[in-house]
C-alpha cells in the first residue's frame, strides 16, 4: 500500500474488490485472518461469526479511512517538518552568513576606525608641521624686520658719519693751514732757512744769538777739557811713579798732541772738541 505521497481518493481506501489493494482490503485481510483463527480455535461459532464479521467490517472501514487520513496528515506533517528543518537549516546558514557578514562589517569598521585614527594622527602631525612652519616664518619675518631696521639705522649712521667726516675734513683742512704755518714757525726756531729762504726779523736775530751762545759754550768746554788734559799731563810729568802709565790714563804725548790740535782747529771752524785715542 503506497499512499504516502498520493492524494486522498477512493482507490486509496478500497479497490472495490476483495483482492483490492486499498487500505480497507489490507486491513480486512488481517481481520479475516484473526476471525478465522478464532473460529478454528472454537472461540467463535457459526452463529456469531456473522455479527463479528459485520462489526469488524464496519469498524475496519472507519479505521481504514481514518488511517488513510492520518497517514496523509502524518506525511504532510513530516513534509512540513522537513520543510521547516530545511528552512531552519537555511536560516542557520543565513544566520551564519549574517554572522560572517557582521564579523566582516566589524573588521571593516575596525579598519575604518584604525584608518580614521591614523588620518587623525596624520592631520595632527600636519597641523603641527604647519604650525612650526608658521613659527619659523614669523621668526624669519621678525628677523627681516630687525635687519631692515638695523640697515635703516646703519644708513642713517652712515649719513651722519659722512656729514661728520665732511665737517672734520673741512676742519682738518683749516687746521692743516694753521699747522703748516706753525710748522714754518717751528722750523724758523730751529733752522736758519725755511722753504729755502733765510729766517729774518726778530726770530732770525734770536737764532743768531743762540748760535753764538752755543758756540761760546762749546769753546769754553773745549778750553776746560784742554786745561784738564794739560794739568793732568803736568802732574804726571812731575810725578815719578813707575807703576803709573800715562797711556793707560789717556794723557800720553800722542793724546795731548791731538787735544791741542783739535783745540787750535776749533778756534777757526767752530767744531767741538772730539778726542779719539
């Protein structure tokens, strides 16, 4: 009896004949087997076999119909359960895929968060670099301003120095004229000629007087030296001392001769007395 996958119909219940393949015939064959066995055993008589058979026929027909319906319901329930199991498996697979997708999404979010953190760090570093660059530019601007101010001050100082130098140059030129005149005056005090011209006037007379006085001092010094040499010579000549050497004392005959020659020459040319040994 194959009614598991068939739709409910009369042929499923009975084939319409004793040898049919319906559920009723299958059950009746079983019932008949049991009735015959009971009859053979003497538990049923000829009189009550008919009533037992009729009751069994009615109940078997009802049970066969219920059985077919129950089988179909059971099959449908099994199919439903199978479908539910299949759906559950699909749902499990879907849930697994959703979990995998969620994991991937979480990984992606983690990567995005990590990238966002790196981007934030990069932006902060770039801001720091730009801030440093701005600070350097500000320092350079301040330095340029200071250098510009210094150059302006140096320019002003140079202008002032140029003015001072011009003034000093004019002053020096004036002072040079005065110094040149003073130099000529000083030269006139120490020289007999200035710019090739003899010194005249009161200053010239004073120079001549000073020259004569100088010559007089020299002649007097020469005479005193000559007297000293003469006195020493006379003394050594009048003293007999073998240990004494007039040559070592510088009053030898040769030395005395040179002294008197120099003295005599100085009277004529005005040279001072210079005695060489």
